[in-house]
C-alpha cells in the first residue's frame, strides 16, 4: 500500500492530466471512427470525425445526464448517438424533428407534405461503387441541401416509408447512403437523450483500401462543404 501511495504521489501530475483529458472527451469534445458506409459520400469509411459534445448540452462527465441545455438538433445536422436500439454508437443525419411528418416515396423525401428536389452530381472515389454502382444527388428541401447516395441495382426495401409523425422528445434520423443504412426506418425514432453531439468536420481519414494511408485532402475537411455540379471524393 505504501509503495502504491508513493507511486501515485510521484505521478500525480500525469494522473491529473489523464483525468482531465477523460473528462474533457466525455463532456466537451471527442472524435469517432466511422467503420461503415451508411453516411457515404458525406462520411467515408475510415474517416475519424470530430464530435462537438457541447453543441446541444453540457453533460455530467461519463453520463448522459444534461446539466445545461444549450440547443436542440436541427434538420440537416449530422449527429452522433449512443443508440439503445442498435446497441452501438451511430452517426446519422437529422431528417425529422419533433412534430414533423416524414415519408419516402421511391427514395424521394417528403417533410410535412413538401417533396425534396434532386440534382445529379458526379462523385468519384467511393469504393462501394465497385461492387454496388450508385448515383448521387443533391437533396434539397428549403434551405437545406446535402448529398445522398442511391444504389443503381440494390434499392432498399425501405425506399418507400411512412408517412410517420415524429413524437415529442424524439428524432427521425437517416444515413446519406439511403439504400445501405440502418436508421429510423428500421430502428424507430431516436430519443433526444441518446444524442451525444454534432459533427461538422473530419478530424483525419485513413484509407482501409490503401494500407490505411492517410487521405491528406480530408484532414479537417468540412462534412457539408459547398455543393457544386461535380464533387470528387478524395483519397
């Protein structure tokens, strides 16, 4: 016991630093590895995304208990959540907020009866396209717009969905890879308290199909950057 206490005393600076780092990552900011393609092309497999854990709440470290409520997720936000239904951490986009009526008709999104518009774009460098060719569109509804990936040969059985009304205290989330995403269409609405933060930037990216070499162009890249007629996914 004496040796243990002496060891703790000699390393108290390091121990204090590690405790502060753990508290900071739990309550303020962290990063998350993205192992699947459910948010392609916005988030690529191998991306490490920055999580702003103080975007919506200041939470008690190491818990989901909100100490200070700052804001609520908005349509179009990319959120990170610890999902009880999926039994894992998910990264999805907010499609419906409480009170919204949401539907899909052959992958065309409707919110409160208004249909989104779609403009085709060219996206290169998505490895899933080699085995599952896809086309890409800018999905726009009002002032919100982002890219979606739609499979050419393997459309999701949930390309027709709803209409459903999002209940109070819950959110309807989908992946941008609409035909390859386990989201609210399968798992139901996600409770507000499961959402742990918002992501707007890539921290760094490692390419699993190229010996995990860095994708240098994606370092600190915005997830929802300006959308143009042609967009190239960098390696």
